[in-house]
C-alpha cells in the first residue's frame, strides 16, 4: 500500500516509497559504517592493549571513553556547523579528517598519547551522525524518515560489527599499526563515495551566522521541550548499557566457565547484523503503534536478554547477548527519529544534543561499569544495566502519554 506526504504533513496523492531514497540510504549507511568501524575496532582489542601497555583491566576502557567523550563534546558544535555550512559538506570533511588522523596512530608509542589521539579522532568524526540525521529529516518524506533513519543506524551497526570482527580476527596475524592504516584508508575512500552518491540538499536553509550567544540560547531552548529533554535521558542510557556489555564481554568470557578467547568473543559482534531488520522495523512499528510504546517494549526485551547472560551455558549466554544487541539498534533508531520529528527548530543542533548524551552515556556508564565489573563481577554489572533499563522504560512510558500515533503503512 502506498502512503502520501507533503512537506507540511498534509496528505496529497503522491505515493512515497523507501526505494525512492536508495542513494541517500547507501551514502549515509556507508558514512555511518566507516565512522563506527574506525572508532570501535579498538574494543575487542582491550585485553591485548591491557597487556601490551600494562594497563589495569578496570582502566583500559579509558581509550574508548576518551573517544566517545570527545565525540559527544564535538557534537555540541558540529550540529550547529551543519545548520550553517550544510549536511553533506560536514559529513565529507569529518570522514577525511578522521582518516588523516588515524594514519598518525602508528607513529604514537605511549599509552597516554594514543588515548589522546583517539580522543581527537572521536572529535573529528563527530560531524557525521548529526548531519546525516538532519539531512534525512529535510530530504526524506516524514512517513518514511524513520525507516531511512533505521537504515542509517544499520550502517552504524555494520561499522561497529565489521570494525570489531576484523580487528579481533586480524590481531593474531598482523600488527596493530597495520590495522590502523587499514581503517584510515577506509575512511578516506568512503568520503569519496559519499561525495559521489549523496544528492545535494534541496530543502536545507543555512542559519545566518555562528553567533555563540544565539547558539547557546538555541541549545537551551531544546531543553524546554519536554519531548526532547527526556529523550536525552533515554539516549544516555541506551548507549551506556550497550557499551558496558561489549567493553567487558571479552574479559568475562575469557574466564570461568567459558574460557573463550578474545578473537572468538569478538565474533559475537556478528549479531550487529540484526540491525538490518530491527532498526527499520522499529521505525515501521513506531509509525503503527507509537514510538515510545515500541521503545518501552524494547527496553523490557533488553533486560530479559541481560538476564539470560547470567548462565554457565554458552548457548544461552549468546542468545541473551543477541537479543540485547538486536533491541539496542531498534532503540537507537527510534531515539534519533523521535528527536528529529519533535525538534521545533535547529534540527541539526537538537540531534547533536541527543547524540551528545548518547555518547556521553557510553563514555560515563561504560567506564563506571569497569569498576562495577571489577568489584562485583558480571552479576553486579548485569544488575546495574537492568536498573538503568528500568529507568528508560519509565521515561518512555511517560512520553508515550503525550504521543499521537500516526497510523500509516510504509511501503518498502
């Protein structure tokens, strides 16, 4: 069944299909893939880095926390930059900068300098997500924007998956420096592909200037919007719990009763492929039942997935981790789409604030859970994650009361 759309959300007779946006989907999915791959290939290597640099297990995740913290801080500015200079231009520049900086990593010898450089790379790549989501909100029909956003999230997940898997499988055969060069080149190549594939914006209207006071006031006004302010809380939780699981999964599986090597534990990242189904499907279900109702259900399923990891049976553990992972991508897709839809102005900045709290959640909660895992084990960390998911479910329930469902079918 076809659906209809106009820019002002009034119905007309023009059908809208997701397939109309294939070039946009490919370009943005590739940019998200390259970004996340180049950031998170470090994650499955944490046990190796802890040994190589003589860093305590409870502190080695600081390299990921530094990346995500600077990525989050950068988003406070890059959303505004995309509102002024344009979405496509910022995506390409971010990819090129990320690639050039990654090429410097093999030249760094100390742990402190490596952490600092990875943090700067996070800052350089911060322009991609906010600009991409704002681009979708301006160039894609609203009734399918959630689905297209889902495919962008799928690209992100494929990046996270490929980065983790490739690095975990290569580390026993090639040097870390060679891995750095490989991911640097991939960023530069994707920048060239995005320049070719992504259509020039037709509906983008640049802000007049970059007045700092106006930017601050604009950001503050987003917090007065209840639908956005509470979405920021949700975003903090979403990536925080996800990062916690994958930061310490390899450490946990290496010990009793599993004795699984980091390389084999890294294969769990194949579950990220579920985002191909869960992220776009979350958009379809949100259009039918309401975003926050679907989000609440996904939080419950993530909690059930974590409970399944409290087992000595490896198959049950894997099922729990896979359920948790698949639902995570649905949550992130809904969150991004929700903010774009409910921002009343400066969408790029609103999305940037959402992603700021998203990545800060990964940085802060992921780091804190290192101490929880070190002192209370997997069981203690699981309890903390479930408590955070319960908070998210409560917030989603509150927001669902103010949500108007758009009962529209979406054609693939």
